[in-house]
C-alpha cells in the first residue's frame, strides 16, 4: 500500500508545495518590482511638476521685469 498509494501521494504533495513556494516568490518579486516602478514614476512626476513651477515663476518674473 505504501508504494502504490502513499509514495505517489507524497510526491504530488511535495511538487504542489514546491510550486506554491515558487509562485509566492514570483509574486513577491513582482510586487517589489511594481513598487520600485511606482516610486520611479512618483519621482519623475515630482520633478516634472517642479520644472513646470519654476518655468511659470520665470515667465512671471520676465513679464514683470519687461
């Protein structure tokens, strides 16, 4: 009974466990990559807003001085 039932069952359970662990690691890696991309996007957005703000200030300064 051990060779016919338990050995294949344990092999299937071990494979399922390995796949689950692998899937969880892949999900964690994907989540970390997405967080990094979001951080980069926020930084780029902040820089773009700052450039726009300074450009508007410079235009107002030139308009007032001109």
